C-alpha cells in the first residue's frame, strides 16, 4: 500500500456503512433548507436539531438506515459536502441597476484627485472634492461607578463596572477634504435636512468663493430633499453632487474617517451627558485637524477604462 497509506488509520468497523448515497443526498438536501420550511420554530439548523429531525422522519422518507443517525453522523455527511447550515454569511445584494457606472464615476473622481494632488498646487485647483457621510447612533453612555486605573502587579487593565446609564444617541455629520485631509464635523441629535444644510454651510464658508465644491455622498433623503435643493439653489454652481450607488456606501472614503474615529476617541468612550459626548467628538475632530492626513483610495482594480 505504500508508506503514506500505511500511516493512515483504516476504519475499524467490520462491515461497510449502511447509510446509502440516497440517504446522504436526502440529509444534504435537508441541510440546504431552513427548519421553518418544515414547520419548526428555529431559523437555523444545529447538527443536533438536524439529527433529531432526520431520526423522526427517516422511515417515512424511505431511508430507514438513518433511524439511529446521531449528531456525529450528521457532522460527517455535512463535512463531506462542506456545508455549515448553523452559520450565516452576510452579503449585500446589488439593487442599483446602474451600480457599475456610478461606481466607476466615483473611482474616476478619486483617480482625478490623486493625479491632481501629485501635479498641481492648491492655488491652481478650481474644484475641491469633499466626501460627506453620517454616523448615526453614537451612544452617550455614562458609568455608574468610576473607572479603576491599572495598578502594577495587581491588574494591568482599566477596571470598569458592568452597569451603565444611557443619555441618548448622537449623529455625526462629517465631511473630509480629499486634498489636504481637513475634516468638517457636526454633532446633532437627529439627521434631517436642516442638519445637513448646516454642514453644507460650514463647508461653503471654509473655501474661497471662486472654488467649486464637489461632494461625494450617498442617497440619504436629506441630501436631495426640497429644503436642501432650495438651499443649493441659493448657491448656484457652488456644489456638485457625485452619488455613490445604492448599497455602495463603502465607496465613500468618509467611511475610513468614521473607522478612524471608532479606533481612537470613540473607542470605549464614557461621558456624563449628551453635551459632553458632543464636546468630546468635536475635540477629537479638532485633534485630527492639527495633523491632517489625506485619505486615499488605493485599489483601482474595479475601475475599467473604456
């Protein structure tokens, strides 16, 4: 048999398996359905629940060889077919029929900004590109007991009581200059047209009047509401929209800004009030602007040049 085969442990059972290929196919088919399809309450199969269902229905389904099927039996059959019906892997359905064209438009803007930054001066730039997005649901959480500082030789980490008090949530509306990394940010209790317009006014006041501001943003209703359109009409040719596709917010570089916030000043944050949360967020953004870092889209393999 050779050395490699000799090192393998052969089956110890004195007889061949009684589970037929048809029975295994039936189990595989069951694993590709949901328990709810068979009148059960659970959303997902576990190996045990699937084994229980198989034993209860093997006889009437014409597979008596599975009358004594155990959890281990189900595991082996599922492993042979690389099935994991007890797990969920999320995906994002492409619902925008013009997704590819919109994606390429956004990536073309990023490429244009990259080339412009490499070859031109700020004074020569007539169009300024700003990514705008919002981060809702930032919780204002307060401790019910003070944090305990690390003590050498006793405990190396900060101690924190499990109980907490919620003081509401905040929405961060932010814009990020793709040329110099400057960040605009406002903190509100809600995200409506009035709050979005306030952010646009801050961006408008920051740049010289002879510059055009190109805004990359998603399809939130506040961005295209009647109130917002009325404000934009008062600033003709000042703002130009570039929309990301529906379910394509990952194409907005502002998401990297929020990721940076989550890893820095928002990480494990505790405050005594909603107002303190707002102050801390704006302070964190001010610290970003002390040493601004331009964010770049570095992977252009999705971009097809026609």
